[in-house]
């Protein structure tokens, strides 16, 4: 049975010789469209493609297996219609060898095919998560030991501010978290550099231009727009013949206040003042036989106002728990510690990169086993407490 593709789906299926970016919701048929596009590329036209000349990448192995199966079935159906086609016969055979894979599997394939150009041991393998955690723990331990010996007062002040207990608990976790988040960016080094630049901003005007403040204000604006829509709908219900008309003045006042918030989302200081000035008056009582009010509409308006009121309070708790001046003062007071955290993260990233390069060297170029054994011995011995470390640092 033929599939009735939408106009947009047909555009994706039939477009050739150009880059395409398809964005659609889950369950909207993206996989089916991609399969149909691939099948037509290898079965139609004067010069159809060979399927082994295509690269199809997905995020999961299950998705790759499902796509391969669908393509194979579609090609076999085409072959049933044209059993004499030598091209389709080749595609049916080559479909099982086509490069339909996950992103990480394709990258691994490239490394294995070109290990000689990358100076890799051909017997290399991908480290599992447990091995990577152990390697990073070793790197972290050695780095913190070095900073206790060479970090001087800056590092000691950072430890006093961020460490928990006598054994510096929490420092390595803070570094790990910043490191992991930086690695989720395409260019981790540039992201860390931007963080350092943003910490140098020393005024509210400069603060408004930072990436994180723009994100905060944009999020607040999106919330305020939703509140305006909800309150506008509530006002419309109040104006209906059987609506809760006594509620209308309060709803209009709420709309006015929220509109002021929306107009101030280009400046944190103005936004803070606008949200701080919001107050919700009590809804008027609805009494008397003269008023014929639909109970359902009355409840909908009251619930809408209650949701908006709670959302504004939540916004205050999350974004406006301090005055703008106090926020700026807190940033200034924490700047040195945060800069030290960024420096430690960059150094940790650099050392992890070196450790991973060492792991990919041919075996005859690995560091001496004595050093590795020494590290294992250190790991068994455990880490000295903060006082012992500081005493050793001062003596040096």
C-alpha cells in the first residue's frame, strides 16, 4: 500500500544535491522519510547510487539496526517488482554491509582504518567507563598534590572556601562537574575562556551582556509571555455574560503588572524592580442572586490566577533572592575562587588529554612501569589530610 506523504515529507524525500536540516517531533515519521529518501537514491534515476557509497549515522545502535532493516526490506520489495535488475540485486546484497552506524562507531572505524597515520597501536581499544574514571581519579590526585606544593596562597584560599572537612572533600567533585559540563560544548577551551571573561565584568550594564544573564532574562520573558496569554484568556472569560465579572478588575491589574515585567526583560536591574513591585490583590467576592455566574468559568479564572501567582513567587525564589547590587557584590567576592576553579578545570583537562594520548601510544613508548607502580602504591596509601598537606607545603 502506497504511503501518502505530506508536502514537507515529499520535499525531504525528493530533494537532491543540497544540504538538508529536518526538524520534527517524535513519532512524526522522520525515520520513515529518511529510509524512503535513501531507497529512492539507490533505486531511481538514470544513475542511482550504490548503497555502500552512503554514510548514515544515528545516535543509538537500536536506531541503526532498525534503519538497516527497513532499508533492506524496502530494497527487497523493489527487487520483487524488478527481479531482473542487476543493480537492485547488488543493493540487496550490499545493504547488510552499508555504513549505517552510530556516530561513535563510525569514529572508531576511522581510527582503526587510519591508525598508522595517527601513530596508534593497531591493537588499541576503547576504554570502558570504569577505566576512564580510574584514569581521571589518578590525574586529579596528582594535580591536586602539585597544587598543594606550588599553588601558594591562591590555592589555599580556594581550598578554604570550597573544601568540606579535613580531607578537602568536594574540591575534586567541583572540578569534575565543571570539566564534564565543559566537555558537552563543541569547544571546551573556548567555553572556559568565555566564563573567565564574564567573571571580569564588574558592572550591572556589563552583567546584562553576559551569556548566562541573557539566558536568564530570555527565560523570564518566555514565562511572562505565557502568563500574559493565560491572564488574557481569564479576562475574556470574565467579560462573558455568565463569566465572573467581579474578578475582572483584579485580572486586568495582574495583566498590567505582568506586562511591565515583560517590558523590562532587557535589563536585570529593571527586571528585578518590576518583579519586586508585583502584588496580587484579593479577588472580589461574588454574592447575590442578580449575578448568574458559571461555576466552571469562575473556577477556571481563579485557578489561572493562582497558577500565575505561584509562578511569580517561584521566579522570585530562583532569580531574585537578592538585590542586583548584592548579586554583583557576591560575584566580586567569589571571583578569585571561581577563577581558580576554572584554572584547575583547564589544567585537569590538559592532563587528561596527555593521559589519554599516553594510553594510545604503542606499548614500547609507554612510560616506565616503575612510575605506574608508584602511582598504584600512592593510591593504596591514600591521601593525606588538609593539615598534613599544608604543613608539608609551608616546610617546602
